[in-house]
C-alpha cells in the first residue's frame, strides 16, 4: 500500500475507460475513496460500481463541487485525465476552430479550472495532489495533430508551474507523459497513431504502475516510456537535428496515407 494514498479522497476525470479507469481502479485498490467522472454517464457508473466508488457524470471542467460533495467535503487528489485528440483541419480545408477550442477547453482549461477551485482548500490544509495526464506529445509533439501537440504542451507547462509555485506549501504535482497506450483514443488515432504510437504501446495498467512509483518517489515527471527522457533531451539540446528527424517521420507517414 502507498501510504500517501490510503484513505485519500480522489477524483479521476475521464475515468469511464482507458487510462482514467486504470487510475481509478488503482487508487481504489490502494484504499482511496474515488469519484469516477466521465462525460459518458453509463461508463462512469460502470467503473464506479466495479470499484465501490462514486460516479459523477459531466464535463471535467464543471464537476469540482459535485465531486467534493460526493467525497464528504474535501478532495485530496485530483487526476486531470480527461483529454481529447483532434486534428484541426488539413491545409486547404477550413480551419476547424471548434477542434482547437475543444482541445484548449478539455486538455488545458479543465486543469486550470480544477486547480483554481481546489488550491484554496489545499493551501489552507498544507496538502493536496494534482495529477495531470499529459502525454509525450506535451514534451515532444504528435505527428498530424497541431491542436493536441500545442494543448498538451500547455497542460505540461501548467503542471510545471503549479509544482514550482506550490511545492513548498504542500502541494504535489505529477505530469504523466506516455507515448501510446492501448485505449479507445489510440484506436482512433488513425495512421499516424499506427506509425508512431502502436509499435511501442503499453497498457493503461502500466501507466498506473508508473504513477504509483512516481508518487512513492515523490517525482514530478512520470515517464511510462522511459525512452521519452532521451527524446526530450535531444529536442532541447539539438532542436535542428530533432526537427529534421521528426520531419523524416512526417514524410514516412505521408508515404503511408
Ligand atoms: N491513449 C494514448 O495513447 C495516450 C497517450 C498519451 C496521453 N494520453 C492521454 O490520456 C488521457 C486519457 O486518454 P485515454 O487514452 O484513456 O482515452 P479514452 O478515449 O480511452 O478515455 C478518455 C475518456 O475521457 C472522457 N472524456 C472526454 N472528454 C471529457 C470531458 N470533457 N469531461 C469528462 N470526460 C471526458 C471520454 O468519454 C473517455 O471515456 C487523455 O488526456 C489523453 O490525451 C493518451
């Protein structure tokens, strides 16, 4: 059992399936009380029933009060996990403003809104934990989807900012940055996902393992694919070379379409 999590009151957004459901199951197995949120009420209910948790259906941005009430008035851990992948429109097509707006709203602003609502309580108590399911795309990029790449960089930047601003006041932040994970989102990622994500895809439970190792070791950056650390270093230290390499992947993808 992970001491920091036993008896904790936990909310996981987008937990009706995929990574969120795996996180919800793992928190419950570690003795936490869990609110399972999803836009899809039936999926949230099914996971909540399975783990003895509480389902709160609705948009991740608007459920803080209801989730807090369901947990008896306090939240110890918020997992900002709900996310969307949209491509934003090909050149020559109209720009899909709605894809960009949804990506900002779910992938970034839902995190900002939750943190804003929870921080007063956490700072007063001197404890709280914010878990952000970002993506390796938040450190690197994702071929074929500018809205996902840009907003996941935003989610990472926000998690980083939260961590450095509040760590001395008892707030712990974890940014989970996996590459491919076998979920509905990966299945929907098309030929780009087939090329760059599926060959090294892992299971949602592997992501939960990595998060719990990170909680035990009190680490901010959680890399379920450890090789991402090397790609991140390469991007930072030699951006020209990194861009050239990624453009080769882009051209490889174009040749398969
Ligand atoms: N699957 C991957 O390869 C992968 C890799 C890196 C990061 N991620 C990230 O992991 C997170 C979870 O993705 P997943 O792969 O488990 O996807 P998934 O599609 O299996 O699950 C996402 C869940 O979020 C729910 N959801 C969507 N918008 C919501 C909203 N506004 N409010 C509440 N719930 C909402 C969906 O109904 C769905 O049940 C996302 O943030 C995603 O970007 C996924």
